[in-house]
C-alpha cells in the first residue's frame, strides 16, 4: 500500500507518455475528430457559401466556364483560388460518394444566388465532413515535419511539437467553425518542409536524398496551385533548393540535380493549367484566372485590419489626419497610400536576410526559422492580408518549440517566441468569430492552449509573460464584453488589431534576430 | 532523491489549467448540441419543450412575480416543482437574463417557448458557471491533494460523460446539487465535529436545491447520528446543535414562502407549506416515469407487468418497504463508521479509508433509492455516479465500468433529445482519456479480478451489441418501445450488480479484503 502511494506521487512530467507516440497519438487524433464533429452546428462564415458555390460551379459547368461563372451576376462567391483547388472542388462534387451522401433533391450542389442559398442540414454535415477528412493531410504533413525536425532525438520532442500543431485552436476556429481548408494546405506545406528536412538529414550520399528534395519541391508546387498565398515563400524555396540541392559542398554546382529539379517543378506548376489553356480562348482563360487570383482592387487592408505593419501605418495616418489641422508644424496632411508594387518590393527586401541565411547555412533549424520569418514578412507587408495568414508562420514555428530546452541558451528561446506569437496571433483571430455563442469556446480553448505551451516549454512563467497575459485579458474584455456602440463602435476592433500588431511586429523582429544568430551546434561543427 | 521529488510534487498550475480548460471545453462543446425540447421536437401539444423551457420559465416567473406566487402561478405550464433554493437560483439567473440576454427572454407569459441562439448560449453559460463554481470546487476540495492519483480522480470526475450530457446537453442544474452534496460529504468526514455542522449546512442547501439529494439523506443522517453517539458525554449537545442547524437552514430558506402566500387567494401558512411539499413530491405521477433502469420499470415488462397487478395505492408503500430494506446495509455501515469518526485524526491512511467508506455508503444508498423508490427519473443515476467517480483511485475498473453503464442507460433519453452526436463523441473522448491513464488504472486492485474480470467485457459486449442491433434493425412494428425496455432491463441488472458490490465494499473491512486478494 505504501509503496503504491510512493510510485503514484512522482513528478508530473508527461514525458514518459509522450515518448510513446503509438500510444498517445491515436487518442489525441480521435479526440480532435470528436471535437470537430461536435463543432458542426456552430457559426459558419460566408466562406462556407463560397466553397459551396465552388462545388456547384465544378459540379454543373464545363471546365471552360469555371472561372467565368458568377450565376448571372447574382453571387460574389466566385472561384478565386488556383486551378488545383478547382480540381479539388470538382473531385468533392463529382464523386459517387458525394451523390450518395447528399440526399436526392438537395440543393447543396446547385448554382444558387446569394439571396437564396441557405444550405440544408445534410449539406452542412457533408461540407463539414470534407474539411474533417481533409485534415488527414494536415496530420500526415505535421507528423512528417515533426519526425524529420527531431530526427535522431528523443521521441517526446516530436510528439510535443505534433500535439501543439494538431491542437492549435486557430485551426479549429478557422477550419471547423469559420470554414476553410487551411488544414489541408498547411499539411502539404509541412509535408514539403518535412521532406526537405529529411533530405538534409540524410545527406547527399544516401538513397532517398534526391527523392526527398524533389518531393518537397513537388509538394510545394502543388501547394502553389492550391492557394497562391504561398507564392510569397517562392523566393525562399528557390534560393534554398538552388544552394542546398543543386550545390554540394566541395563539388560545386550539380547540373544534373538542377535539371531534374527544374523540370519536375515546372511540370507540377504548369500541368494544372493545361486543361484551361486547351480551351477555345487560352489567352482569355489565362487573363480571367489571373484577374480572379489577384484582385488588387480590394484595397490595402481588410475591413478588420490584420495585425500587421499596415495597421500601424493606418493608425499613424489617422493620427496625422486628426492632428495636422491643429498642429501647423506637421508638414503633411496625410500619409501616402502604398501601391501593390510598394508592398511587393517591401516584402521582397525584408525577406532578403532569410534568403541569404537559408541558402548559406543549410540546417533544418535555419530553414524553419527562415520560413517563419518569410511568412511573417509577407504577413506584415503584403497587399490585403487576412488575419488568418498568421497561421502560415505560427504552424511552422511550432516545429522549433522543443528545439532548445537546455537552460544555458541565452537567446530569446523559440518556445517563448512561439508563446508570444500564439498569444497575439490567435488573439488577432478573435474577431473572426464574432457571435456571443462561440465566445466561451474561443476564450477557453485559447487559454488552455496557452497553458499547454507553457507546460511544454519547461520555462518559468515569468513576470513578462504575466504582464502580457494581463494585457490580453484587458483586450478581450474591451473586445468582447464592453458594450461599445455608436460613434466609438470601431474602437474595440481597432484596439485589438493595434495591440496584436505591436506584439506581432515585436515577434517578427525577434524572429529576425534568431535567424541571424549563430548558435546552432551543428553549424559550428560543420564550419570549423 | 526524495527531496527533489518532494519539491516537484506540487502540480504545476499550468497542468491544472489545462485539465480544467479541457473539462470546460467538453462542456461548451456539448452545449452546441440541442437542448431538451428544442424546436418543440417532441411535438407536445400541451406544453412546449422540456427541462430547458421549465428552467427558463421559472426564471421568468421568479423574476416578475412576488415570492408568494412562485409555487402557485399557472401550475399547468411547467409550474415550479423544485425546492426553494432552486427558486432563488432561478431568480438570480432570471435577473441576469433580463439584463444580459435581453428582457424578451424572461418577459412574463409572452416569452413562453422563446428560441434564440444568444439566449440558449446564456442558459448554457449559467450551467457552466455554476458547474465550475460549485461542482468543480467541491470535487477539488474533496479529492485534490497535489498528487497524481487525486489529479486523475478530479479530472475524470469533472469529465464524467453522463453528468456532462445531462447538465449541458439535456439541460439541468444537477451539478449544483451534486457539488453541494460532495462538499457536505467532505466536511462531515473530517475529524473535528465543527466540520460536521458546516457539512450539514451544505447538505441542507443540496436538499433545498434538488429533492433528489434525499437519496443521500439516510446515510448522512445515520453517519451524523454515529458521530453524535461516538462521545456519549456530548451526545445531546451535538444532537441539538445539528438539529438547530438543520432547522434554521430550512427555516431561512422556506420562510419567505410561508410568510407570503399567493396574491389571488387566501391561504394559511400550513397550506402554503403543504403546497410546496405537494409540488416537490408529485405522488400522483405514478411508480416510475418513462423508461428508467430501475426494478419497477424492469418488473413492468410483459409477463410480470407489476404496475397492473398491484393496486396503485399499495405501490408507494411497497416501494418504501423495499427501499428501506435496501438502504439498511449502507445506513448501518455508516452509522458504525460515524461512531469511529473521532478516532480519525490518528493517521492519514485511516482518514482516507474513512472518506472512501463514506463514499461507498452514499453510493450504495443512492443506488437503492434509484432501484427501488417511487417516481424515479433516469437522471437520478447521477446521484450514485458522482460519489462513485471520486472512488476512481480505489477501484478504477469498477468505477470506469459504472461510468460507462450510467451513460449507456441515458441513451434513450439522449436519443429523444437528439443528442446522438454528443453522446458518441463524449463516449469516445472519455475512453481516450481513460486510455491515457491506463498505466495507472490497470495496476490497481479491483473487484473485477480473477473470475469476475470477464464481467466488464461481457457488459461492454452487450452494450455495444444492443447499440449495433438498434442501429441496424430498428424496432419491430409490434413493439415500438422494444429498445428502451431492453435498455432499462439490462441497465437494471447492471445497477443491481453495482448495488451488491457497493454493499460489499461498505460492509467488508478493508484489511480483510486485501488479504483475500
């Protein structure tokens, strides 16, 4: 009896459990599936209607009309993702399973005007199920990335990273409440990163080296054809692959590798476009698709400012507008409006350090750091950024969380950066789910996840983090609880986006500092 | 080594946040499902909805009417039939609802059958808040001791699918009554007699929140009596102290209803009191309600049909006698336990055994009421489940088996409420949590060991089998109620088994049992 009591009162490390992925992963995945199923009846945004309309378009129309149709001008939910995504929707809407699940006579797959497109319960269940099923890709990608990141290291580290990726509440909010397919896209992205890292782990003399690098490139090419948001990472991929795959230490440039890479990538990039170019008017098709993909007319920022540099810029603009009539020493009456070109140039210039680092110091940690930094750059500067884009930086960063848990590391640790970025990035997603009905779920899942991050980081929950938490609490109260109406209605949203922007800009700078820091043991060994 | 483990022994606050947060997320998720009677799904022509509408209606009448009218107003439409503390609680929720969810949600008469997502969220939030405030606090106070075992006990108790599905799915405030009861048990089982006084106050609150907590009353009474007798010198002093406490508590809570009567007729104080009692104990409703997994319902199947054979005036008496027989073991055992109450301070192990014995007693007693008493609801099984769940570290196999049986017997109810998805999802989530703790659970001694170890597996096979048969075949046209009846008969048999085990646990001495195994 007494010995029993003693073994029970061990410390509360769950490392032993995390060291057995085969025991811990199935329950975790099953629990998350159950969560997603129960979330089906919650709020869904117009993105649901968007994707439903794409199902209808790909179900009812010939390929040539996919990018032209807008149900005679009665819908704004037109197809505006690249061709692969259109094929994905076509696959969903045209397979025998779908016609069996969606009951006969249901309008789920019909072309409907915006004024009358309320979906039936079966339609919602079907559509939500496609998201849940597509999360399988997310899990596989996350697992691949975690395993190759922590190659040859204790298993609990990759389990932790995997757990933090698949249980990110942002994914639940975006995909399973708001409705999108981010999980699938991020899964491909992580899979691509995982293959690249695995190639790095293997080294050029092993079998599978070419397969991994080419596979990573192919997955990325597919990803680009699914969602063009990832185009902002193209320079990084190009530089990394060019310098790390096509160049081998001591042997110089490998033309064979380059040729293989170039041809494979080009085929994967262009193949999905071929069916559209085989139509009667290929030029018209191409121009129409590009016009749909890049709607620059939408303005610099979204209705709700994403928490980036432009939010701060617009705030400064507002301040100047208010202040300049009163304070004559201010030389300008408003700040200049940036053009898409300015955004693109800023983004590219700010990405340069990452391109250099990723192509010169070839290690997995540096690659992921560069990916995180580049994603943050595009989040900060790109034209018409959505708040959701933060996930593109946050999810890869999760891979690094369990990297340096040794205490003697002086720098700003990855886990602290991750905590900060989750704190502000996820808070910035709050306005997406604006109904009071989801408020409880939003707040509790957020708090629980932040606690999970602290639990895994093994760091002290210092006064700095407490201060940040307090600030977040105040923001949540302003945003969700205070009944601000009328003239100052915009204030809660503005405060949220400004404070999140400040936090994320700080994270962005820290991630640059981490990227440039020379700390990685393996690099030292290699170079010296 | 021992020093370092002693330092590490404190459970980090983050881990506690994660566990509480997870339990909270489960509650919120279930809350997204339908509540009882949503969209008037049963199609009842007499009164809209179910328990949800009843609770909302009580908020409406308590908010608008003077206290005297609460137990008299329009009784045909979900008249108030819970004890006074529920009425006050409804008033508080109604007051907040008027301000937070909008005045239309509790407007007198005109709000009947209102359906509004924000109002539903508000109602769910009230359950959630009180659940954590009272049930959560009580569970942590009674069981949380900063070690891994107690962590699991609290966590699993807070994630009991049966409790969550009834409170947050079907919609009731059982967790408040359960919380008060558990807190009361935790207090009365402490070695100082002063704690017994606090415990009895808490138990009075539980009794005044939900009459169902009467299921615990005999064991609590006999235990406290034992405590009084344990030091003969102070017997009368203690007895009077407890009596005065209980009477004062009841007096304070009942006084407003006795002093003021309904505004539209003349009543004497006695009549007013009797009105509350009549409302709380509706004997005219019959031996049992719906399809409950208790003895009466099981004995009412075709060849026996007990309800038709025995005169309806004898039925309450029969139920009473059988219940009294069934509660005898646990009452006797707890009376003896109470006698030993003052010796507890001698050792920590002793203290723990005392607490566990008390829990077995309360479980056994409430199970006997559930099985044999008059007018039982299927939800009353929660009264046995809550104390049983706190015994997780004693006998995980049995407790988990009992948890599964409990939630399984609620299936017919949840099916009517259209909570199929939350039911299955909660079952899976619960199983997965158990799976994560399997290392700890499987190493413990259990009653289901040796030849009995097949009992749980047999039970699970039957339960899953019945689900599969119902899903694939559906009821035959001649017997539309076949499956609820099967559920109640099987459930009754399993609960009888649980009753026997709990009686054995509470009667047999702990040391002797250890030697036998």
